[in-house]
């Protein structure tokens, strides 16, 4: 038996959990918030100092709640690429650039001109969210900051340094976000040279550890900060949603993990390399050896619904809940309206950071409930679009596990199941990333033979939700209209995006 301390650094805060590998369950959880700041349109930033403070608050709280004075291992998942720039001792030099920040749109497009074979692992170009385009932007637009930077890293690397005093990178993040050759297990300097950031390689963590690998024992000072009486092993984690694959046991091909939260991420693994143009990947060995990970998703999801309810409608949490209930009770009320969900660009299948949100078909007779319903349906249509294009690429999906904040929004959840048109397993554990990090840590310390065995043993319990036939038919009829509207409005949305970014 082992006890694992897990951390999941999301967009709004960190959640900590203590997992019991014998009972196969979380014994308790605790949260601590940190702020996201939006200094300009398309920008989003956080403070690494606030991550450090939140880690200690949530860690102490969950250990006190569960009565643990010792744990056997610790593992972390974070958003990605959330990029920190700091000194070698961990001192931040600037706010971290959050994953959803799209200031590096131009730089991301520039990566498409590269022809190096490793670029095929990301579908031929980098996303605006990734570390490499963000590093290009920093060097180009903030050269003084760049010259002072001794370390450029992911939030995950920063947290692991705080835990251990060691700068290490996750093979998952490196494979998925850094143009790292995860087949050859090496960096590719010529890619950075061709993009004008040859010196990036010297600023990245050089020691790359696979998910479920051992980093180091926890620093004594950190153990004391958390109130631990021992120094547990710190195991390597990865990207928050991607680590959830282990908690959902969708490791094998045919399974999909669907996490709906601030954003939406849909993840599948393939048995071999394949053409998945329009998506990110396939990344070899990113999570498990011998599998190719494909990343799909939508940038603004729960964040769009929260913005609409809070900023636009002025509703508090209770008002938002009432709005969700009203839409869930009459899910067809968006008839005649069509929304596009690209509030912060499109992740897949268009891979277009310059797309923007839209709402069409409005009349003076529409209410905020109708508008919210249209927003919900736009997210569901975006998800259906992802599966439709995957199918066209020959990727079969026969089992979907759904988790995240979407589970708490009945309108969004049912609309998505209806739009996908197939039964979905809904996780009863509301944070598969915490379970996934526990799985990785349990494998690291030898409780299970490998990640696959650990995932099978610790899969989160779930219940099945089936689509409503009438609504499924409506979504099937409406998806071509959603696709057509995207193509027709693309030039206009691009012009508006350029104006927002000062171009």
C-alpha cells in the first residue's frame, strides 16, 4: 500500500489530493486559487510566486484533512504550455505566459515553413499555445527579458524545481510542445536555429524524464513547508488533461479521454504513426512507450460559458446555475441561432488561432437563455466536428470517458453527448488528472509494474450517459452549417483578430 500526494495546476488554481493505492481512491482533496490576468486582448498571464504559495496552501490543507504526516510519492500535472521565464535559482523574471495566451500567433505560423522530419510529429507546425512560438515572441518583442533569462520552462518544470531543486523536463511536454524528438530521445537544435531561437536549447531543462519516472526526493525545506515528516519521491507528471488518460484508462487505441473544463481536450492514442492532419500529433512515446498520442480540443469552453453568464449577463454563481437548469430543461431553444465557439481561436481541427467567436440569427425576441443555449450548442458542435474529422482520418473511437467541469453543467454535458451521437462514460471522480498523477507516481515507486498496469488497476469509476435521438439528429443536421459558417466567416474573423492584436 502507498499514499500519493497529487497536484493538478489548472487555469484557476491548484487542487491537491491524497490517493490510497490499496483502496484505489482519493482520501481527500483541497484547493487553492491563483489569479489570471489579461493585460491585453489575446494575452493571459499568471504569477509563478502565486503557484508556489498555492501549492503550499493546498498541500498542507489536504494532508491535514487526511491526517497524513508521510506520503510515499508526489506527482504533478499542469496546464501547457504555460511558460515561465526565470533565473537558475527559480526567481521569476516576468509573469508566466498562460497556455491560452495567443500573442505568438505570427510566430506559430512561421513554424509551418520548417521541413525537418520531427515536425511531422506535430502535424507540420506548432500551435500558438506552445513553448517554442512563445519563446520566439519573447526573444523578438522582449529582448532584454530574454537576455536575462537563464531558464525558460513549463509550469510543470517550475513546480518540480520547487519540489526538488532539480530542473527536469517531462518527456510528454517535450514531445508535445517543444519539438523534441521523442523517438530519438534528443533535442533538435536545427529546429530552434531555423526559428531564430538557437539559444532556447540552453535555457530549457536538459534532463528529460518520462511520465512515471523518478525525478528526485522532495527537498527537505519543501517537506517541512508541507508538514511532512519524510521526504517522498517526486515522480514525473505531465500535461493536466493528458495525464488524465491514466485515470480514465483510455491508454489503448480506440479509447478517448474527453475533458471539458476551461477548455476542451480530446485525447486518443494510436498503435502507430498515421496521418492526423488538422490535429496535434501523433507524438511518439509521449505518454506510454510504443503509442502515438493525438491531441484534439477547443480553446475556450467553460471559460466562454462563465464569461457569458458573469461578464455579459451579470449573474452570480446561483444565477448561472439557474440558467444552466433552464437550458437543460428545454435543450432545443437555440433553434434558429448559430454560435461559433472560437473565443480564443481554434485548436482543432482548423488549427487557427485567428478565428474568433460569433453569434448569428439574433432577433429582438431572443433572451439570454436562448443565447446561452446557443453557446452551449456551439461547444457541442465543435466537439462533434472534432470526432467527424478524426473519423475521416481513419481514427476509430469506440469508448469515450468524459470528465471535468462539464460533468457539473447538465446542459453542456447532455448537449455534447447528443452531438457526439454515442454513449459516453461519465467519470464519477471529478478530477482525472489527480488520479492520473497518482497512477504515474504509483508506477514510479513500483506499486505496479508499469503505467498500463497501474491505469487498469486504478481506473476511475464511471456511469453511462446516452444521447437523445431527436437532439442527436438535430446536431447531425446542424454540423454542416457550423462548418460552412466557419469557412465563410474566416476572412472577416481574421481581419478582426489582426485589429485586436494591433496588426
